[in-house]
C-alpha cells in the first residue's frame, strides 16, 4: 500500500508530491518584540530563539518580578517544543529611577546560613556586593503601590508577553513553511538520483548474473578443489556485495517517510534528522557496493544532497 501523499511504481523511488502540512512546520529561530505601558511604568519584551536539541528557557526579569518566572515558563512550554529561548523584560518606572530596598527577611536567612557554613568550611566571609547581588536580596521599594495595582501591572506585563510570544510563533512558522519547501525540494532530488541509479545496467539482474559468473570462474580457477557447496556460499556472498537494489529500496522508503512527516507537520525536526542519518547510512553502503563509475558518481551526488537536506532539517522544530 503506498504511503499517504505518494504514488510509486515497484522498485522505484517515489516522486515527492505537493505537500500541504496538516499542522504548521516551524523553524527554531525567530525574534519578537512587544511594548506596553501604564501611568506608572512602561515595558518592553524581547524574545529570541535559536536552534537547540530540546527546549532551553532563559529568562531575564527586573528585580521584584522574579515571581513571574514559573508562569512565563509554563506559557513558553505550552507553545514551543524545541529551541534555545531567551526572554528579556525591560521595565521603566515613570517619574524617575525606581528606589530599591533590602529584603531583610531573605538577607537574615542568608546570613544565618553563612554563619552555619563558616563552622564547617574554611572560607573567606562573603562581601557586601556579593550579598546584594544574590537573587531576592534587593527589590523595588514601591511603598505607594497597592496589591491591586501590582496585580494589574503584572497582568498587563503578561498580556504583552503573550503578544510577543504570538509574534514569535508566527515568525517561526513563516520560516518553517519556507524550510518545508526546501526540504521537499531536496527529497525530490534524492528521489530522482536514486531512480537514476536504479536504471543503471550494473544493477539489473542480468548484469549482476554476468558479473557474478565471471567472478565465480576466477574463483574456481584460483581454487580448483573448491566444493559445490562452498562455491554456492561464495556465490551468494558475491551476489550480496554487488546488488545494491536493497539499499535503493530503503532509500525510497526513507524518502517516503520524510514526505509523510512533512504532510503531518508539527514538531518533526528530530524524526527528520533521524531519517537523514538513515539515508546517509544507506548511501554509504551503496557507494561501497558500487563497481561502476556512474553509480559511484550518483552515490556521491546523493551524499551531497542528503547533507544539504540535513542542514535544513536541523533548523526545524
């Protein structure tokens, strides 16, 4: 049964058809910026993503807004699957520079831990600048800000974050659509090269038999005492070494599977990368079996195209 989105004749690599993904294909690179403001403050969100093996989140938040981090991580994790993500919030208080204060409760806890550790570990006492640099020790001194005003501010900041996240996703999907078309084109090239290799006379059964007969004659001449059973074993080994149709069939299957993933869409980058590794493995075997200059040329062209394919695939989420 042919795979969805493909039609293929027996022993031929399938032609890759026009692909319409059921889910958007996304790139792992993108940038978005969102601004907002109120009577008391203004803020700017900047989100950047680059390639990554998994989902790596790095958040930079101003003092006093660290409590937003769990919610921000939750929202990012719901919408993104892979990529190294950097989110930076720049907050500007209106009416001058924001005042800071020391969170004495947190500082007392840290100092108590320091005294306890000094009795166990020989170390220099902490410096003041080091203590003030610890997260949570310094916080904004918003004495006039009511809990309701603070809640409204955080709600507006999160709304601006959502706008930036939507813009980031739109950019990643736009680039992903272009990557899907490039990937499709590379798969078509691989399919055509494999079909061309399959038509070579060196791969046809008659040519294989003729070559095998010649090799067996040389073997008999070199070892006259060779038994018929051993001769059959050697003939089978020689046949396996010169027949590359099995590798071409597997290349066809991998191309079809990659096309199926493009039809499926969504976070398919890891699976496409695995198929690229398998395509490269089969092409290496094909080249090792080649006793024909034209087949070797096609094998090298396949390897180059597969490498181009993998370079694009590694950008897909």
